[in-house]
């Protein structure tokens, strides 16, 4: 694991409250809409990549999902969510890891959700490794819900460069050979500071 990157995110989540971070959402509306479109059953295996301190896991638990994994580089981020959830945190599988390095089981998940991790992968070899992980870990017929900064969005996040995408560019990268397109679109996120961030998103189904 890239220890410099781990320290970067650890410092952010240690120094600030989740509500102070630019990506904070009180309601993960776009993500929840995409997940609802997948029409998953309660026993579906779901992973939230880079879930950190996100409240998405809270909503998924409320909706009755029984097998949720939240993965993040920063243990401090996961601890924020664990503290917020209290005893309900025991219902979640918490994984401190770099998504590129995890030894996932074959066809492990019914849904892979990623809001703003993939766009930090600015090296092609890292993007290809991410794609390989997705293809390995998703079941046939499973879903990929992914959001990134839009092609006309911000160039950086938390001091790090990002790779921006249009919905079509996301579709092109993940491939029509491997996935069917279920939904695609754009979303505006209002940061706690009152600034707008432009996102692209897609919901894809693995063939």
C-alpha cells in the first residue's frame, strides 16, 4: 500500500470533521437512486469503495441490506462511520485497504459502488488494475455504480490531481464488451462551503 497516500488521507480525516469535507453529503441521493435502479435483494453483496465516512452505508442498512463491505485507505475515515453507526457498525464489513491491492474472491459482489475513487487514478496501469479488480470481483449480472468529476469539473481534490470523465468516457473505459449501460448522467454536488462540483455517473451491468 502507498504509505504516503495513506498518510495523506489519514491526516485529512483526523484533522477535520466529515461535515467539513468538500465531498460530504447528508443524503447520498445520486448513489441511492442508482442502487435502487439495480433492484437488489436484501442478501445482495455490496461493496462501497472509498466509502470512508460516507453516510451511504447508513442508508443501505436502513433499507435492510445484510452484506455490506466499506473499503477505504484511511482507517480514520472508517472509524468516523463506525462511531456514527454505533452498535449497527457490527453489521458491516470494514476493510482498510487500497482497492488495487485487495485479493477479492471471484464473483464476490452484486454491486460495486464508487463515488470519487476512480478519478484519483491518473496512471493508466492503475486504471487497468482497477478494471481488472472490478471484472474479477463482480458476478455476472452484477452492477457497477461509479461517479467521478465531470470532464468540465475540478482538476484537483484535496490537493491531488484527478482524471475527469464524461459519462461516455466512463462507458468507453469500462467497455461495451463487458458491460451493458443502465443509466448515465451528470450531477451537481454542493459542498459544505457552498461551491458546486460537477460529477459524471454511470450504472453498468456486467454481462
